[in-house]
C-alpha cells in the first residue's frame, strides 16, 4: 500500500427486511469510524439499512476456488446436516 493511500474497507449492510448483513461494496477510509460514516453516505442513501459493518480488506480471509472440492464435498455425505432432515415445530420463525 502506498503511504498516501487509505486502507480499503469491505462494507456489509443489513436491510430492514433482512436478517443478515450483505456485502455491498468497498471504500477507502482512514479508520473504522470514517469507514462507517462513508459507508452510510454511499450505501444507505435511501434509508434502506439498519446496521453497517466494515472490515478492513486485509483482515478478510477466504478459501480459494481450487479448494472447493475438499472443503465442501464432505457435507454431501452427511444428510443430517441439511435442514430438510429435521421437522421444524410450529411457531418457529426465521429458520
């Protein structure tokens, strides 16, 4: 990173209708507080969000697409991990 360049931040917004945060984009900011304020201005102009998360991009770690087979394949043999295996009782919402 160049000395005159602010760090890159990943922005996640939780919508009023949603239960989870969704990645909406990236921006540059000097610190986390500035990143939240800039994210609010850039990504929630129509008051669609109720929560903002920002994560400095260099702190995000991800699997590599070439590892998908070894990472996700074992779950196919364990049907009990799939939500269709269980009966959800009446009155339980958002599962």
